[in-house]
């Protein structure tokens, strides 16, 4: 069995209604007040109920929320870096009563779950932006999302009746219990997780293979929840991974699955969050590269590395593998980093998702130094079609 215990030291949270009880639960929802949730909140309900956000069982109460903002801890002292909240307008909050369940309704009008509401509290989006994102700039996508939310937060456990729709990704949609079961089946005791919202390029492949030298298996876990409108679509990114795994990785040592969560763009705090979540999926190690979970120039290149180093191994419960910037060195004839390559900047072609997107927007071919030809074909076909 994989050696990674769920975060918090207990068992994986399971608040997913079983198939035999689903029809009854949907019927009960008709008797409850309904609250419509956006795609990000819907994905949070799934993550909470399936155990991805263990030890959380629902949307945060005020004490946990304040502790996370101020200390990056839950009230009980467990490490946790991002608020997980559900917010509404004052008008909606006034129609809901503490102690009574609320039906959570996703796009399309179908109930996906129930909130067992036991607390309502005020929150300040600018304070959260400042403490979590390090900025109140509305141009930051995470801050922009906060500023558009209602002023009342709702706390309480959730039940998941039906997972939100995720068309095109169902065969890769595995819960933490399911990834752990897969690891057990193939005998992986050590597993490294990799997460990205960018198209795959040679730098990603390099650090994944470096990590795979150290462990039994690799979980490639691209995020397919909400991202910025100008990010490469999730189905295109997944197609790139399918091509890469098929042609350039030993299939018996890689599991490709999708992470249904939304991107927060919270830089260092989100990088730690991603590591804790992958621990719940069963990973013992997690890859953290340059500017992890960042956006624009809001965070220093290695701020995530510094934050991760500030916690003890016991607090994290997962080993971060910290990689510096990698590049293609023309003289070495391969991908390398400053730790392994002695050559000058003029010999180095820096690889990044931003650069790949720039070339695609201009209709230029992706050179082999940037990405594999099979991956380039997927991206070029998409760019031409869009």
C-alpha cells in the first residue's frame, strides 16, 4: 500500500451518497431551499465529499477560516493554506436558516449535493485577497473572483449526491480512494504527483523523469476545473499528456488522471495546497517547479520553494521535490538546469508554458527543443482550429 496517510492523520473523508440512496436524496432536495453554485463551488463540493480536501468535511466555519487566513492552519493546528468557502448575497443568506439543510444546485438546474448549514458569517474579500494572494489588484484572476462573490459565508458539512458534469474526462476521473487503489494494485509504495494547468513541454517531461528515477510511480494530475479564459483548454492539455505518455514514458510506471478542482492562482499558498491534496490522493512526493501556481509577476520565482521549506516534514507529510528553472542547452544538446549545465545564457533556450502559448498565438511551429512532435501536433491542430 502507498505509504502516504491522508492529511490530518485520520481517514479519508467520504461524504458521497451511495448509488442506492441517490434517488431518495434527490427527492429530499425538493423539500429544501435551493442554492445555485458556480462551477468552482461545485468542484469544491466534489473535492470535499470525495476526500481530496481531507480533513475538511465541508465549507469552512469562521474559526477555521480565520486561522487559515492568519496562520495557514486550521483551528486545530493542522497545516492548511487556502480558504475553502461558499459565499452568497445577504438576500440569499437571509432566506437560509442555520440547522437546516440546503440543496446545492449546479449549472443545468440539477442538485449535486446538500449543505448542512450551521454557520453564517461576514467576510472581507479585500482582506482575503491581501492575506492569501498578497495583492488587492483586481487584475489578478484570483482577486477578481473574490471581489465578485457575496459578502456572507456559509459553513457546514456537505454531502455529494452526484458529481458535477465533466464531459470528456470521465475515463480519467479518479477519486482519492480510486488512485490509492490503483497504486496498491500495481505495488507502488512511493508515488510522485505532478500538476499543471499549462501545455506540456520538454521542461515538464525532464523534471517528471528526474522524479521518476526516485520513486515507484508517477501520477500526472492535470487540473481540469476552472482556469483563466486565456489558458489552454483542459481537453487540449489532456491530449498532450496522452501523446506524451504513449510515446515517451513507460506505461506501467505512470497513471494519468485529472484533478477536477479550480485554479486559484494563489502562488506559494496554492503550491502547498496542491501538495497536501496530492497527499490525499496517495502521493508520497510532489514536484514543485519555478513560479508554481503563479500568474503574471505577482510572486517571486521561488516563493513556493521558500514557503515549503518553512514547514517541517511532519507538518507536510509529503516530500516536495523542488526544481529550479530548466532550459534546452544547445551545446549540451538536451534539457538541463543551472545545476547541471555550465554553459552561458546565449546557449540556453528557456522553456515555459507562456512561451508555448505565445508561439501558438502567432501561428508559429513549436521547435523540437520546446516540445515533442506528437505534442506539438496536438497544440498546432488546436491553435489552427481556434
